[in-house]
């Protein structure tokens, strides 16, 4: 347990670790590429460690220096692991590496922690089956553990039956160039978290594969080819930057995050204009974004279907605003590391906030933070819960974060960097 020390205001410049989303995508492209690639500024965390170790089980060497990783690509040729691939509660890696394993020739088994066994992957399995992959959910739940009898991708046309997780789409796109025939992908229903799909397409393009698609991201034509080896610079993580911007917002202070550029490949940088709508002042300078808080924040209504990872951050800020904040189109929060929709509102209510929960929305009735009080915050082994509620402790005495070590998933030295605000 860690107790947050309140402050009167903050004034700081911080750098955040490399983007987790970009690191994991670049790892896959580099691993499948021809030759050795260098990833500049990658995120070293629990999640990216799971991804790297799984790739090494498939015969890809990843040399991890302090700020540069060298990935020795296999050109799409994979070794068959001699034991199961274990991915903890890393949903991105589980979905990405399931498709990567389908490129192999042999038996692959993929599993994770108990929560990962509750996170659905059935739609991805169905789309892979359309490309000739022999894959099944071992327990028949549509979730891990998964068993693949891999013999490569046939290519041609396949259908993803739902776009609720952009990770399904990205997973299929990343491996499609290695199919035996040119591949097409149709996605049914609305694609949520579209910026993450755009990020995947950008990474693929940088590594030499250009994909044709429609604006809705429901139809893709992927050419055959191989990723080229390259040096790839990774932006600072906008999701992790959100906690520092939020700190400035609720304290009326000033924080510059020096390594999230404008424009950013990351959809979660979209939190910044939302904080501006609530009353904050934004300054963009080179590769950094500065947020200046104000004495009074106002509630807003917003669709956050495209940036679910920063919903808890905005919800905490909303508790310090005046008036009602409505956050819509967020049903997909329920299949994250925990049910983040319910968890966020449960912990806000524990602090005295007035909240409402719907199937795909949340409402926070802000009163400037006047009704809030200290509490022991349950993190549900979810890094985003721990970091979001740490922000609340900068204003409210007695906020104690349980299971604080869960930040290792995406931001191992978060508490050291956050302490500089206190």
C-alpha cells in the first residue's frame, strides 16, 4: 500500500516511458522483418517483457539495451516453442501473438493469468479460421488457453465478426502480409478504438507494407510482402502521460510532458483537448505538451469509444469538476484488465463521489471535489486504476493505493516519477 501526499499545486516537466502500444506493434513488425531492426526508446515493462520472451520462444532474438532494443527478424519463419507461451494478463500480446503463432508450422499453446482466461478472443479465432488456421479455445469458452496446429495463413478473404476490440483488427493486419495469397479482411459492426488501428497501419507502413482500407476501418486489402529492417523511434506513452496532465488539471498547476509529440500517433493524446474543454490551457511546443490547470473545471459530455485507456483518468478529473460529466460508448472497458467501468465508479463512490453506471456509459456528478474524502483504493491488479486514483490523492488527504506494484505492467517507475509532483 502507498499513501499519496496532497500538494497545493504542481509545476513540473516530466518525460514518460515509450508507448506500450507502439512498442508492442514495432516488436511484431521487427520480429517478422528481414534483418535486424533497432527500436529507439521502447517501453521496458512487464507487458513488453512478456511479448519479447514469447517472440524469443518462436526463435526471434531480442537484445534489450538501456534505450535501444535490437530485434533480429526472422523474415516470417518461426520456431515451434518447446513449452506453452504464457502472457500473464497482457491482452494486446495475447491477441497479437495468437496471429503470429498462426504463421508457424507446429503446435502452439497460448495461456495467461486467470483474468486473461476471462477475456474474449473468439472473434479473432473465427477470423483466423477464415484464413485456414486450426485454432481452438481449450476450455471451450472463447477465451485462452488457446491451442493452434499451425501451418501458416492461406490468405484470401476472411471476416472478423465484430470490431469491439481494435486489437483483433490490428492482430490480423500485422500478420496478413505473410499469407500464402493476398489477403482481405472485412470487419462487421463498428470498429471501436480506431486510433489504435490507425497506429497499426502507420507502423506497418513505416516497416514497408501499405494497406488499402476504407475510412470506417471495416474493409482492408493487405498485399503480400515482408517488413523491412529499420531504426524506429517510439513516442512517449500518451496513456501514461495522462496522469501528469490530470495532476495539473485538478491542482490548478502546470505540467509539461516533454516527449509526447504533436501530432501523435496515439489516440490517447486526445485526452488533452478534453481537458481543455473542461477549462485547462494547452500549449504545444516541439515534442512536448504543456497543460495549465485552472481554479474551476467544468463537466463535459464525451464519447470515449476511441480512447478507453484514459477513461479512468478523465473520470477522476471529473470528480473535481463542477457539474455533470457523461462518458459514453465505453462498454469495451468491461473486458480490460478488470471491468474498468464498474471498478472506476466503485472506487470514486468509495471516496464520496456521486456517480451513475450504465451498460456503456458512466456519469460523475462533480462538486469541485468538496465531497471527496480519503479511502483505501482497490486497484483490481489493474495498472490504470492505480495511476488514475493516485492523481486524486494530490488533492484529497488519506488516499491509499492498494496493490501499487501493478504499475509494473506499463510504467515500472511510475511512483518514483509521480513522487516528483508531491
